[in-house]
C-alpha cells in the first residue's frame, strides 16, 4: 500500500487521455489500491483490477452521498439535486424503486422501432451529403442519443446545443470553476423545465416521475425530480454518444472484426458487449467517499470522507478475468465486464444504451458499406478527465 502519490494524472497529458490502459496496468501490477492525483488536482484512492473493483463497487464502507465527503476535498459536485448516483440506501432504494418500472427490458424494447426510425433519418441526412464525409459524433451518435432521451423524458423543446455544452463542461472540464458554473446553469434550466412539465403533464417519463408514488405514498421531492432529470438527461446521452462513437472507431480500426459483423449482423449484440469491455464510455466511476477505514484487496484506505475512484476501464482489461484482454474480439463470450457498474448502483439505463448502440451500428454498416476513417486515429481528440471516455469527434467518409 503506497500512501505517497503513485500517479499524477494531472501531469500525464494527451497520451494518457488517448490510451490510459498501460498506466492502469502498471499500477495494477503493484497492487489493487493507489494514491493518485486526478486531472482536476484532487487527491484520491484509485482501485484497479477486476476483483478489487467489484469489491469496491459493493463495499458498505464507501458512500455515494456528498454529505460523507471530507470538507477539504477540492471537488465540485457533479450533479444537480439528489439522484441515484449521489445517494445511499434507504434513499437510494426508494428512488430506484420509483423509476425502475420505467426502464424494464420490455419497456425499452418497445422503443426499438422509434430508435430505428431516428437512426434511419439521421443516417439518411448524413449519407445525402455531396462530399461523402461527416463527423460521426455530430451526424449520428450525439443527435440519436440526445433525441431518444429527450423524447423519452418528454422534453422536445430542450435547447440541445446549450445542454450539450453544459453537460460536457460539468463532466469533463479540468477547471473546477467551469464545472461548477455549468452545473449551476443546467440546474436553473432543469428547475424551469420541471415546473413547466408539472403545469402541463404528458404521457412521457418525466411526467410519470412527477406523478409517481410508491406503495407507501412516497413521491419524488422537488430536489429529487431535478436530480433525476439531471441523471437521466446527462448520463442518458453522454454515455451512449461515446459508446456509439467508440464502437464505430474500434470496428474501423479492426477491419477483420468489421468484416465479421458485416457478414453476420447477429454478432451486433456481442460487438456492443466487447466495445463496453474493451473501451467502455465510463473510465472511472462517479465519486465514493469513505465513512470509516476500508479494506480492499488487502489494502487499507483511511476513513474520514476520502475520495475513492473505481477504474472500470482497468477492471475490464484485467488478464486475471479476461483471456488476452487487450485484443478486441466481437466473438468473445459476452458477460463479466463491469462497464455498467455492479451491485445496487448498476446502470438503470443499460438496456437502452445497448439498444441504441446495436441499432446505430447495424444501420450504419448496412447503409454505408464503404465507411472508413477520415483522420489519423492518433490525431483524434479524446474526452478529458477520468469519468467519461470517448472521441470528441470522429471524421468518417464513405
């Protein structure tokens, strides 16, 4: 166990942002828990390795509530309102019960025709471009993910450009003040949105959440509604945008895998699982804080609200769990990865993210047979920070 800084991620720069896996692997070779400095400058304990990460994700001594954070941590709160990612049982249990019914696999499958329709319309517009080139993030991944979540929530009039800027800044800016200002702007917007929907409810998810009560008559408070809107909108589109863009990038960089998927579209489900494992959209988890001394993999982390990050990206490249983990193989037996988390905080929107990624990949391969990268892969800009992982743009041609 090393109490000195084992890795200063603030000093590692672009190479680490583009390919963090060797750094994580080197840390994993030394043990499961390390003291690091985040790109934002905060000191944290980083958990690496599949077994240790799974243990951390369910450890009762790690809290998701900001009330348990050490007051000395130089951190901006990541989200507006109380939500599933910033609460512990019993609050978390109650919140999850109130929304889980809206995200059943059956409910999500019912959205499949609309997702196909949206993807088809976006692809039609993209493929009609006379220069036969586009940024796939702008043309497909972002508008599809944003369109699906906005329709689901019932916010068609959302100012998508502003919202996207705020979300990107809140989740990825290395500047604490920028993150704080973006979260505040988004909170003000969401307060207005929820008030408007209260006055004019519809048949959408947000209206359902405003009306929903549990068997004990419990409802979502005003703060919880804002938190839920933030969670569903921000995590609902940010992770999916990056899952789709990264999936396309990986397939274009692995022509043998691309050819296999073109020859057999039934491999699409496995391809999405392998993208999630190999280059998932969440690099390290949202914040956890120690409520007392915590032991993980034989390593001790002190109590007192210390910040703990779980490296999902490393867990899913651990050779102790996956054979030849640095090889991208869409025929690999699916399962075992923790790209959507593990335990009570497992991602509620996982079925929806999978549906959108599958739909986008299949439609793209079917309609753009000559698709190829239109940039040197080494020059692609990647999302900064340790939370969201994916290319900021993806130039393609066909």
